[in-house]
C-alpha cells in the first residue's frame, strides 16, 4: 500500500481494494446515506405536522375571538333593554333566584315578566 490517497483511512483503502477491480469502489461511510435520508424525511414530516397544528390553533383562536365578540355584543344589546325594578323583585321572590339571574332573564325576554317566569319554570 504505497499509494497515498488523501483523506482516506487505511480501512477505507482496504475496503476499496478488496474484490474485483472492475467493480465500483464502495466506501464504508456511504452506508449512512440511507440513514441520513430517513432523518431528513422525519424532520420534513415533523415540520408539516407542526404547521398543521399551528393552523389548527390559529383557527381555534379565531373561533374563540368571534364567540367572545358575539357575547360582548349580546351583553350590550341586553344592557339596553329597560326593565322594571318591581319586576326583578317579583321574579327573585317567586323563583328564588338572585338579582343577576332575574335581571338577565327579564332582559332576554325584553322586559316581559310572564315570558321570563315561564322560562324559569321550565
């Protein structure tokens, strides 16, 4: 082995010279190429999966924001409804509910005591 191949170890040289000279030279480190491709494929799949998760989270966030805005609009609409204090007291005493429940039910039914009581009875 008098030839000097720069960058090749003795093991690689021996592997290259064993066998028929007409066969292409195979280096030991070439066997790791398949493993490297597997790792690369795994990383690409992971990136795709993480982007799908990010999209799903963004969608959930947008949905939650829309629901929150809808609730806020509904609360504003209900706050504009005029209710009678005596009606609230009547619902509280008859249905044994607290003031906030009585006011909310009365506002939901646009101040109609009968409708509010009917819903609370059901």
